[in-house]
C-alpha cells in the first residue's frame, strides 16, 4: 500500500514538454509552481517562528521553546511531503521526515503544561517522551518504509503516537476549561490546527483525501493564522506596558520582594488581599507590581496569589489533623473567600477536586 500520492500533472522523468503550446500543459506547470511556492512559504514562515520563539527572552521562556520545537516537528513532516512530490526520496529520508511527528506530539503536550501548570523547568523524566523520536532518527536507515505491511504498520504507528498526545493535550485543555483565559483560547486553536493536520494525513492514508500535497498547503494556511494570533498576543502585552520604563532587573526585584512578603507574612492566607493593598505594603505602584508579575510569571495578581493558596491547600488536605475537616474549612484557612472559587481553582491547578485529592493522598 502506497503512502505517497503524486500530483497528476507532474511530468515523468525524461518526458519533454509538447512542441505545441498546449494550454492544459502550461496550466499544469503554472499550478505546480504556485503550489510549490505556497508550500515553501508556509515552511519558511514556520522556521522563522521557530527562530523567533527560541530567541524570545520575554514571557514564558519554557513555553516559547516548547512551541518552537512543536513547529519544528511539524515543519520536518510537512517538508517531507513537499520534497517527496518533487524529489525521489529514499526510505531513510522519508523516515527522517516522519520523525517530525514523533517530535510534535510530546512538545504540544509540554507546551500546554507550561501554559496551564506553570512548569518552570524540563524534568529529566520528560526526556522519556522523546525516546521514540530519537530511536526513529537513529534507526532511519533500517526502519522499513515502503509498500509492504511492515511499512504500513510503521507509518500508522507514528500517527498513533501523535494521536495519543492529542488525547493528552485535549484532556489538559478540558481540565482547565473553567479558566477560559487568552492562553486557554490560544492553546485550543493550536490543538485544533494540529488535529486537522492529523485528520488530513489519516484521510490521505485511507484514500479519502487523495491530494497528498494538500497537507503542505493546509499547513501553510495554519502557520500564517498561528503567526497572526501569536504576534497579536505578543503585541497586546507590549502595548499594555508601552509607557513603562521599568527594566528587567527591577521587575525581577519587585517579584522577589512580593514572594518574600507572601511567604514570610503568609499574606496570601488573607481572603481580602488585593493588588492595591499589597503594592502599598511593598511601596510599589499597583500598575508597576502588576507588570512585574505579568512579565516574570505570566500571571495576573490573583492567579499568582492563588498559586500559594493551592499549595497550602494541598498541604492541609494531606495533613492527618485535617482529615475530618470539611472542604469549606480548608478553603477558608487557605485564603479563599468561598468554596466554589476554591473548588474551581484547585481542580484547574491539579486536575482533581479537593475531595479527590484528599482521597488520593489517603490511599
């Protein structure tokens, strides 16, 4: 079973163009050129975004790297689609192209974790998720890639791998559906785009979508949409604090002072703690403190303070002396003003309700 679908109008090797000016032939050549240009533009734009994100020092640095590697993985796969139409690639070269899918899946999930759970570093255990990619690259010359059953199974397994991470990413998105922030909407759009790419290639494999190069064109469209949305998000942050003259060092200093205040004074346990009152305590303008939190933690004041409250709640829910206390008591003792807000915030942060978390800790 073949996985590659040639364009109908690609000339066979050695075939010369007709002597007469056959309009259908020239239309085919022009169409081929347009498709090649569109496909390449998408790939170039994707690679540009990769470089931009890898060199971007502002914002969530971890998230930027994960997003860049996600785009790189997709670009490798789409690049293989473009090249295979115009160049006769060998099996090992096709395998290298397929390996991009094994890179894209994990980093789509990592990117979501960095957005919603504020992962600060790359846990060494996470490298285990990249073993399939590394194995595929190292074994590209021996892994079957052809018309046989084994080649078919290998191809299908690669996309099954992506499907697993699409499922994990969807689950992550649903866990945080109650906090529909701009980050949530952005990640949803990104996930939908990758799902559509997966559907396209599965449809092509099943013979439902015969136009193989269409995947590259579709990818180009998505890349430009993602570029617009990404730059729109970045420009919003820049415009929001355009009048500020605070440098990065000062910004970090203010956040450090805030953390010290919250921990040493346990101020986060006060349910009426506000940005204004905290800024007055630290002798910083509220707007400046808000900017410092946003630039260094990618959160607003409430989200930042709630992070401390959730950690305190997790501690109390594991505490044997609190085993018989009501969830409402835990909520109020951690600084939440009401139980509903506590339940929603806790589940968004941990993926479990407070009751589920308590039972899990006691198991």
